[in-house]
C-alpha cells in the first residue's frame, strides 16, 4: 500500500467504523474471515461471551509445512535450522515418514485465488491450513529480521467482528449460545490423530515451549491500551438471525473439512447482508438481489442481475456521501461559525488541515489548501472546499468498501463476473447447499415455492415470477415473463443436481436437507 493511500485510509477509518465497525479490510478473503473467527473461538476456549482471547503462532510448525516458501519480498524462504531438524528426526526416525507428514499437511493449505483464478502469492507466515483440528489454527504473522510478530493484513478484524455479532446475537438466548459453542468445540477437537501428529512435530521443533495463554488480545473495550474490535451497534436484529443460521448449519452431520466450505459461504453471505443493511440511509428500504440462475446464458437475465448488483453498490456510495457530509459539517459548524473562521483558516491553513485531520496527507494536502485560499464565502466552503476534501477522502474509501463487498460476494459464492461483464448475483453449488442447510432442518423438507418465498422475505432474493412481481422488478425490467420462468426452472435443476430437490410432478417439488442431525444435537 502506498503512503498516500495509507494516509487517506487512516483519516477515513473513523468514518468507516461509524458505519460498519473497526474494522473490515479489502485484503481479507472469505476463508480468512472464517479462520480468524475460529482462531478467536479457540482462543476463548469456545466461549461467546469473552473479553479477550489468546493466539497461536505455531511458527516452527508453519516453517516445517511451508519450508522453501518465500518470506516477504526478500529472497529469504522458510527454513528450519539444523538443530530443529535433528530433533525432528530423533522423534520421528523415518525421514520418509517426515516427508509424508509434511506433504499431507501441505496439501491442507487453503487455496486462495482472485476473480480470474490466479493463485494468491503469499509468504509462508500468511498461508493457512484447513482446520481439521484446532491445533492447525494459527494467526497471521510477519517477520522483521529474526523477530516474529502478529500481522493484520489478512486477519484484519473481520473474524473478530463476526464473533461480536454472534456474541451480541445470543445475549438473550443462552441455549443457542451454548449450542454454537459446543458444536464448534466438537468439530475442532474431534480429529485426535491430527492433534497427535501436530503435537509431536511441535514438541520436536520447540513450539510447545510457548505458553499461549500468557498473552491475550481484547475483544471489547477493557480499558487496555491495545486496539480492540468494535461494532457501531450491538443490538442489530441481523445478529440473532446470524446465530440461528450458524447453529442450523453446525447441526448437520458433516466433517470439519466439508463444514469449512459451508462456513465460508455462510459467513461471507452474512457479512454481505450486514454491509448492505448498514448502507441503507432509510431503514424501510428493501435490499433486492436478483440471481442469474442461468449462469450468464441469457443476456437479459445477466444484465438485470448486474443492474441490481450496481444498485446495491450505489447504496454504499450514498451512505458514504451521507456520513462524509455529516462529518464535514460537524467539524466546521454552522454558517456563522464558518464565516467567522474562514479568514483565520486562510491566514494559517494548517489550522483547517488539523481540524479536518488531514495532516498526514502529504502532497495532496496542497490541493485542499489551494481550494481553501480561493474561498470567498460560506457557499464556496460548502461547495468547492467540501468537494475537494470529499474527492480525496470519500471516493478512495468508497472504492475500498466496494472491493470488500465484491470479495465477500465472490468468495461466498453469491456473485461474480465474466470477462467483459459486470458483477452480478449468481449461486455456486456450495452457496446453494448452504442456503438449504440454514433454512431446512436435517432430514426435513419444504415445498419449492415456499422455499423461494422464504428466500425472498428473509433475504430479498428474486428468482422467479412471483418474486419478480412482488418486488416490482418485473415491471421495472420490462423482461418477458418467460425469462423469470426459465430462471426459476434453472434453479430447480441446480437443486436437483445437488440432491436437494425431489420432483413429484411438474407442479410439485420438495426441497430436502439430506443430512442427518449431528450426534449429540438436541432435537427441538
């Protein structure tokens, strides 16, 4: 990140925090939201009401797994020293067995690709593994010389914020909270064989000498000097929905490897909904997502879906405009105050610069000063000067936030784009499965049309004719009704292909959750 960009984001972070919380970053990927959240759960001993948590570094375990992988922008690579290798081969005498273990763990790396399928180029200390057991959970690191410390590029706090959402969402439902805590604990502690392998390696390499619980990190404002995650609201109705949906997903009987894919889809989807909801200027506004279930095969459907995606991005842009305007005038005061201060600011522009928090803008600060010196009255300040500051600060932040939203959509399987087209809403098989599992209990069924209406009422999903008419999209789009019929039929076919739909006739089809209830889950 360039110094200029960093300074803009530093100035505007308070603005973003007021809307969404401290903090989301566009570098954090869908799987990393889940991994950070699971790290927090592990670090709180699976408690959704904790004030702090411990972190796992597993430095030498990672060097073992990713030996030979680059370290930062330098030519260095991850390497174990000779003593560590000696200890390792003494504990595990067969070199062949050591390499088999390394290959097994290396194959557990969580793959990260961009929208074009290009693999992320990460250093060893920023790579992650599928958490087949809690012992494979560790926090993002950075290295400076021989010093290894925690980093916040990819574990930016999004997982901590999701933890807080669940914590707040279960305040009045201790049974729901306990269920989530216990299911996550069972999932992440079940694979004892993995734990034994990891413990053996870490004991040989020296990781076991570290006491994880000595150093804790805050999840709430405890009066400590350390930074902590924070949400602008703690009683949002979505938070309870998120907890219920997560619990429904955790209740299906699948192993942690399969569950991780569903968790990535669910958490990305829930955070996307939160972003959209917080972007509404008026709470009565309805967020609509029209899904292209024909996978881009019908241009009219693709364009209509892309149009609703753009409309929802406009909400985010408008929210920034709204907050930036409030922020600007809260600092400057009313007309009388501005008129009184204008000559003082022009005589010493640094007073205005400091008031606005722009001292770190370096070269771009001069643009603000030049505009300030040309202001003759209140009108000039509220138009010309306002627009100059907005252009520098708000526009950059809007692009940053839109990148976060698009990443959540893409990694959650909720939206994507094709070369030469704009982002649109679409459904991957994993996201479709996740939708069924959070809305239909294990081994239970609901009618297909009821399922579509449930998705519309709960999430604003528009798929077929009924939802298109009820939402007003049918009239707005001016598409022939046959397009919505084909779109609905395409979703029906996808559900059937995934073993989630049983057809009894052309008119009757049932959505079914084929999984059993996980062992030990109470049937409500």
